[in-house]
């Protein structure tokens, strides 16, 4: 990691931000944050066994307003960094237990600090907890705060006070750092919205799967994470903005910054972005892209203008060395469903292959900071 200058400095007395819930349906975070000084969000996550390694999270689990699994916590942090490609603020996260009266699982000792340092390591400049004092009534009566219902400092308070002392000691050394990345993944909110309305995948009962976009995107991230690789999420508009409102990168800049660029589920894209991506490929950036429907206006027909690695399925990765298909058709129907059990293993094989030759040489990165 290396120091990076965000949009605000520690000396600024005022700045504009808002707390973003990144999984809300109408949020397009890269555009929303254009008018902010710094991005902010609320990465809630399952504690206790939800942070266990090896990760026991079922691959069929859909990540929603709170995540399950260490890799998903990191993905949320990388998503928040991606909004402006700059450090961010955590304006809400787990204090005590989060959830309902029947589902209270406060963290094990040490987990608050592990999660906080993981967020800092991925670019967080502040960690703010919700609530300060657990409410005595209302919808969040059992949403635990730093202080319990009694108002007396306890285990949560002691843990976070210790964390605050560590932050004071680290000081400017960790303020506004930019996380390293071995792999860049292109995120497309327009593609996600399209797949929510017209998903290319079905649920096990044969209905449309509105989570199809993340059913494709998430296994790539998890595969990289479990192979010990760090990921930078880049919005398609940050590579090339067809509206001209944002300065994009030249192919040479993109290749230099993101030697391995993966574009899972990039389903809806304008011609100019397609041409920019093709230029990146010709400039020797190994690329991974998804199929797109042919003959539709402002979509990306599958082309291979240069060196590329092309997954063959709508969920998961396959190549000459990993020919298995993680798509399954329901009996009596040709509609594909996402077999999340197969996809992460397949992506793990892919990134292990990249580790052995296609990525820059060097020592393997640790699996995660939470272990």
C-alpha cells in the first residue's frame, strides 16, 4: 500500500458527503459521488462465524445489506473505494449486535479490530459505529450500540477504545492509503439494472433471478480473494465516460495501472467504451469479458481484437484448462441457473493459474488480514 491524496485533507473543516447504502436498488455510486468531496458508506457484516476462515459461507448465499464472509467484507470496502477511486469514510458499521431480537450475534473478542483494520487497509479514513447508545424502544431496540441498554461501558466499548488507541498510534501513516491491487474488475451499474429487469439466469424454482449480475460478478472477486490476490473495482464509466463528463484513461494508462482487467457481466456498453477496451487489449492487457447480445443498440458484441481470456458461461469462468460449466439447466427447460457451488472453485483454479504465470512475479500475498 502507498499513500494517496483524497479529495479532502485532514485540515479541511467542512466537506460534503452522504452515507450510501451500496446495495440499494437506485444507487449508482460512481455518479452519485461526483458531487461529493468524499464517498461514505455503511459496510455491515455478519460477525462471529461470519468471519471464519476458511470461509464457510454457502456459495448460494446472496449478499444483501449486510455481507457474510471475509471476502465479501473486503469486496464492500473495494466497492466503496471504487466510487471515486479514492479513500472513503465508513459512516456506519457494526457496533454491538445487528439484526432482530431473534438474531443477535455480537462479535467475538478481536473481531471489531480485525474488521476495522481490514477496512482501513482498503482505504477507509474513518470508522464510525452505529449506534452510540442502544435504543430503548423502536425498530432498532436490539440493534446493539457501543453502549448497551444499561448505558454502562462494557466489552464493545473496551474493544473500540483499544482500536481508537491503535488509530492514534498509527496516525497519518494509515490515513488515506490507497490499497494495492493485482487484478482490476470492471463494475457496471447499468448492466446490473438491466439484469435485475431482464435477468439472464433463473432461480432454482424457474423464476427470474434479479441477483443475476452479482451471481456472475461475485465469484470472480471471491476466486481472486481466495487465491490470495487483491482486487481493484473500477466502474466502466471510469475507464471511458461516453457522456464526456469524466476524463477517462488512455489505453496505455489503463494497461499500466491495471495489467489484468476482468469485465464479468459487462452486458450493456456503448460503442466508444467497447473500442477503448479493444485498444486496451491490443496494448497487451489480458482481458476477460462477458458475452453480450448481438444486434442491440449500444451493447457490446463479443469481439477478440487482441490477447484475451474469455469465459464461456453466464456464471463462472472456464478456459482450456478448466472446461467445466457452472451453469445448470432445470429439468425440462433450457433456462440456465447459477450453480454458485461450482463457480468459486472454478475461479480459484483460474487465479491459481494466473498466480503461476500470467500475473507479475513475486511473493504470494496473504489470504487476508482476518484469520
